[in-house]
């Protein structure tokens, strides 16, 4: 499988933590939201998780930007995903720890 990196900033603007103490998520909310968006986009393109691609890890680009690393079955999937990724949704964390979708994806 081929390893591809997609910058998190291309897939989400969600902040990495809730502005309150507590919570049980060990990963960054930014990373989780980016993985969800990238995997949903891949599914919308007809790719199947566990067959055509898998999420490998969170890492960094050569420019030290946070990225999501996927393993894809075919090299052409990288082009499809890079072109299809959209970051049009906006999620806001309120001061009381609520999460709100303030702008939907088109």
C-alpha cells in the first residue's frame, strides 16, 4: 500500500481541545475531525475503508505541519482524495464545553 499525507488544515478548522477541564479523548479533536472528514470524502468517492484505504497515523509533513497519514491500495487514490477534500464546515467549542456546527458543508 502507498502512504499518503493530507494536511489536517485542509480537512478541518476544529480546535484540538475543549475549553473546559475533563473529557476522555486522548487524541486531538482536530485530528479526529480531519480523519472523519477524509474518510467520509473517500467513501463518497466510492472507496471502501479496510479495502481501498486505511488510516495509518497522525504525523507531520516535511514543513512540520500536522497531517493525517493514510495507506491507499492504488496510487491514483491520492489524486482523487487531494482534489476532493473540502474544509467548508465550521465547528465551534463554546466556553461551557458544548460543540456546535456553525457552518455546514455545501
